[in-house]
């Protein structure tokens, strides 16, 4: 049986980024069926070599070609003509793909384009309409994204297909395992309530705000009783100098700790299990993978009710942590993104949420986290993710075809011109 070949443009699927991780999950999910093979542009990172990469697990069925950025017109044209893929699948923020949609009239006559899309917030971005209409299918990472696409481009085939968590890695550990890990690495925190923040140190993540506000909370309950672990690069050029901020507020006594070193997924899962709560107060967040991983490990979350974070912290009936409604919604933008809401929290609301988690008994926090774990297992499990992608790709192959069998696409419209 001839395998369907999928051309992927995304973050490098072996990179630790959220986009890279979900791209790898997508690729692995389809390769496990034995019906597909992949050729990928591995982008969004610096490369020591530009030689194609294969993995021991998948051999010739997965070829990764390192590229700068996400590729170029010529690199896409060259790969299409040499590899003859059946589908083009690409993922991440639309700002990075305007160049690709510029040549959709060259790509789509040969194969369908599937865009795995995330959008942070309303108002509905009508300026994205021309981009949305340049795809055969838009798979929407969050419910908010689905609602946005439906409003902006109602005639485009779109579907809700959320992120997933690998529950073989991000899972509940035994108390004995966690106690052993804590004793070995965090013995000095054994009596503290520990909060965790796992994000890039970037402006929208509100990392500096978090340091200031958590420090104020620590002064209220006693800095010897709490700790915030921030897993991030304190010197990230896209963010603030967190070390300077900590020094300026006097938070260098252990109440806030920076974890700058890269940690494998298994290590992260152990940290999620060890801490009492995971935080994300971004002013915009497409999905927020860290809090989903935290819930998968049975640890509750405190989040801003923005973007995809909203559907993680509640299913509409139960809560799996504390969801904070934004105190203000400001329209911000740029030349490329003319308008979008930026959801900002109130300091008192956030500190009250910290107190709420802090004042819970360990059993109450564990119960809250367990409800969150069940929410993730039901709605964001890897098996559902694999089935949804396999079903969608099969439907796209049947309905759209490729090359000589391409169906359902025409590069022109007939419009009546009426003179006045």
C-alpha cells in the first residue's frame, strides 16, 4: 500500500518548544498507523548542520530538513517538486506564514493545505480572513480559536482539535517517589507551599509582574512558608532581567528560585508532581501547555481566563484550580496584528488566589488536582488526539485528493460585474 506523504512546516519536531512537542505528537500519532510518511522543515531554531535528519525509530518514514525561520518560497517549491507530497500541514501563529499563503495558488492546485491554528483572543481578527481562506482545512487548537475562525471565515472547513498530553510521561507519581525526589533536591522546602511557573520569560507572560506580586504575597504569609520556582531564562532578551527584579524587591532569600537549565519531560513531570500549584498569568495565551501538563500530573493551577487557559481550569461545571477574570481588556496591536485584546489581571485578585491555594489543606489541593487530572484524561488524552488526527487526515485525503487526483479546489471564481 502506498503511504500518504505529508509535508510539515513547523518548529523542529525534536525541539522542546510547545509547538515542536505538539508537532512531534502529530507525526508520531500518524506514523504509528503505518499509513503515512513525513518530510519536515524543522524550523524556529539555530542549526549546527543543515543535513537532513532521520530517527532510529522511524527511519525513512520521517525525514527532517533543518531550515532557517520556517522556510522560503523557493525551498517549498523545491521540496514539492522533488518529494511530491500529498498534503501540506503547518502549525503556529499566522504571522509566520504570510509568505507561505502568498504562494497558495502554486501549492493548493497540487495538494490540500491543513493549518493547525491557534489564536489568543477576540475581537474576531477580520484581517486574518484572507489567510484563513487560503487553506483547505483549519484545525483549531482551542475552543476560542474555533469560535474566531467560524466568525471570520465561516465557509472554510474548520474543526476543533485541541492539544494533548502524553500521559505516559505526565502522570501522577507515587507519594514515595515524590518524597524521595523532594528530599534529594528540595529538602529545604519540605515544609513550604510551593508554586511553579514554567514559561518563556517574555513580555506577555508577565514574568516581572509575577515576581513583584508573589513577593508581596510572601511578605503577607511569611517568606519562610512559601516558594515560587520559575523555570525560565532570567536573561531572555524577549523578557525582563528577573535577577535584577528579585534583588530590587529583596526576594533573594529563597522565596523565589530561578531554574534556568533545560529539564527533560520526565523531570518536569516530577516537578509538577512535587509542587502544590502551577501558575500562568499571561495577558494572552493561545493554549498554555505547562498548565495542561500540571493538571495531567494532578496539580491544580491558577490562570488568567484568557485564550486556551479558560478551557483547562474549568469544564463549565467543575473547577480545577483558580480562574481569574481579567480586570481590564485593552486593545493593543501592531502593523501586522492591528487589534487584539490584552487581558490584564488585578493584583489583589491574583494574591487572593495565592492565599486560596495556600490556605487549603494538602488533601484539598490533592482533591482539586485529581479532578483536573480526570479532566485532562477525558478531554486531552493522547489516544483521542491520535484518533482525531487520523480521522481528519483520512477525510482530507478522500475529499481533497492530490496531484492528478486533486478535488474540490479551483483557483478562480466567476463574479458578475454590474455597471452603473
